[in-house]
């Protein structure tokens, strides 16, 4: 049985006690729910990898309460510092040269860089303050599954493998943080909750693209595998719906099928923020309908659309055999 508690001050205090004792707590952030553990404890971090069945070469994001704290773990200078000042607290993760030695080497997967962010969700910030330590927290789903944007998703996917789930309602952003490597030229490793355009406006230039896996440039190790997979197959850029298909619409393009099939519209008004916030919940719901294929309407690729189309492309990618 998984314990789910509304994220009130008493539950947050209980969660902090669990974390300080080396336990696992799932908690809401503005992007998705995270599976948190004390980032300074090798044993606690090992439990994250076991619960998620995550390969150990895939490093974790370290969450801290404020910018000054991030400086204890990573070199936050120049472009990185400008981005942190502009977007923290918020859905931006910066990959920095690691500094100091307090973070578990398992959390860093042995790399000499560290991914850090200051989340904007009040529950996440209260938990970081109460635990009084950095928290390693990947998305609170089993490796390869859709990220959770509600406490119930966490319980469905990780039930029994986490000591406590703090329920803070639905996540407002709904897609994971944007990851930018600042190890030289700022490089976009993963589109996410902060649109590329906003980051480029602060930098005054374009973000570099992550080189393919064979290149020397950094690539988020977790992005090598196909990811975010529902059980159903996804068919992208659908302009019509086939028999047996469920429908993930955007802006009402496929609304003619709304009463005939399992149907969700990410945003009838065509708003990309609303669409990002609903993306994973709608994928979960359509997947549960049992349809073998989900037809997905075309979605613009600007602003938050870049993160949405990235996640959909991953969900549509050919599956590797379960590891
Ligand atoms: O919004 C988010 O970022 C959520 C919430 C919980 O904060 N977390 C999240 O974590 O999405 P996760 O583990 O699902 O994705 C983290 C990604 C992985 O693809 C990992 O490979 C990459 O960050 N990453 C972590 N450390 C890295 C590093 N030093 N260099 C490059 N990529 C790194
Ligand atoms: Mg994840």
C-alpha cells in the first residue's frame, strides 16, 4: 500500500523526516512529480534507481532551495548564472561542472558535471527547506513510462516502492524542465517547461543543439533510449482517424471523431500552455481506454510546443525490449 497524504505542513514535516532517514518521497513540482531522496546519501540514491528500475548510467537532477545553494555543488558563472537568475525558481535545469564532493557519485552517474534546478512549486520548496539538504529527484515513474502529473499516477506506477507520496494536485506546467548544458557553449539537451525562445532572449544568441550520441558534445544520458512510452502505439500528424484508434486532439482538428472514439483535446482553444499541462494526463487516460493506437493531431513546434512534440515523438518511437 502506498501512503498518499495531502501536502499540508504536517505531511511535509513527516516527509522531511523520511528523507533525512534515507527514505523515498514522491512530491509535486511545477513540471511533474519527482521521486526524491537525500542527494548526499549513496544508499538513499540507490533506492531511487531500484524503485524506478533506472539504469545506473543515467544521472539524476539535484534539486535545491535557492540559487546560493546550487553554487555549493556546481560552477554557476557567466551564461549559467544569467540563466539561473532569470528562470529560478522554475522549470529550467542547468548542467554545470560539478563542484565540491557532497553529492552522491551514484546521483551523478560518475560524471564530472551536475544537473541542478530550483523548482517553483511551494510544496517542493517547503520540503527542501524542511529536509535541509539537496534532493535528487527524477520523475516519479518507472523508467521508460510516462511522467506523472498527479499523485494518483505515481501510486499507479510506483505503488509500494515509495515511502510517502505528497499530493499537491495537478502539476501546472505538465512537461519536465528544459535542460541546458553550460559546460562551454550553452546547449539545449531537452526541450521543456521554459521555451527555447525565452532562454535565447536572455542569452542574446541561439542555443546550440545537442550532438548525436556519437559526438563528443554532452547529451543527457537518459535521452538515448526511447522514452515516455504508453502501452498504445502513437500515430503522429493524424488528419483522419482509423477504426480502433483513440484520439489525442489539439485545437479541435479531429473533433468530428469526439463522440465516436476515446477522445481528448489537449486544448480546444489551441493554447500550448494548457496543452502541456494536460499532455501526460491525457496520454494516461487514452492509454487506459485500451485502444491499440492513439492518433495524434499535429501540434505547433514553437514555444512549449517544442517540448510537447519532443515527448510525443519519443512516445511514438520504436520500443526497445523492456530492460
Ligand atoms: O522537471 C523535471 O526536470 C523533473 C522534476 C521532478 O524536477 N525531473 C526529471 O528528471 O525530469 P529525469 O531524471 O526524469 O530527467 C533528468 C534528465 C535525464 O535525461 C538525465 O540523463 C539528465 O537529466 N541529466 C542528469 N544529469 C545530467 C548531466 N550531468 N549531464 C547531462 N544530462 C544529465
Ligand atoms: Mg523522467
